[in-house]
C-alpha cells in the first residue's frame, strides 16, 4: 500500500484502512494489558470495564468489514492492494476473536477440577 496511485482518494482510503487496523490493534493490546492487570490484582471492577470495552473492538471490526467491502466493490483492487485489503479483513477478524471469551465447551472455559482457585 506504499505505492502511490493516480487517484489520490484511493490512497487516502487505503491509508484510512491501515489506520483502522492500527487503532483496532492498539485497542485490543490495551484491553489485553488491562485484563492481565485486573487478573493479577483480582480487580473485578476493572475486569468488568475491560469486558464492556470489548464493544469498541467489535465496532471497529464492523467498520473495517464495511469499509473493505466498499473498497472491493468500488475500486476493484488487484495485486498488492487486493492482498492488503484481504489481509486487513483477516486481521480484523483475528483481532476480534482474540478478545472474545472462549466457547462454553472449551477446556479454557471449563477449567480442570485440579486447578488451584483463588478461594482455595
């Protein structure tokens, strides 16, 4: 996405997409850091705030999705631009999935009875 195009607005749209992904990644990183600190300090209030903030990441993912669909439809990108746009979609989906709680039937959601709990 570093190559300039003849249509400046296309370059601006590609830059906007990169900025969306960067904001989404930064927000997810901050949430992960906050979640680790909440866990270390057993701060349920902070953990609740982190969980509530997950909607922001979801909103950004939806914005990335809508924006990339629009770019694909209107600009019909090829080669490097197409790869970058598809990668942005994948990054957005992966970022959101790392912030989601595990499904109820996974081992991380149903801890082993042999794990040490905070109340033990």
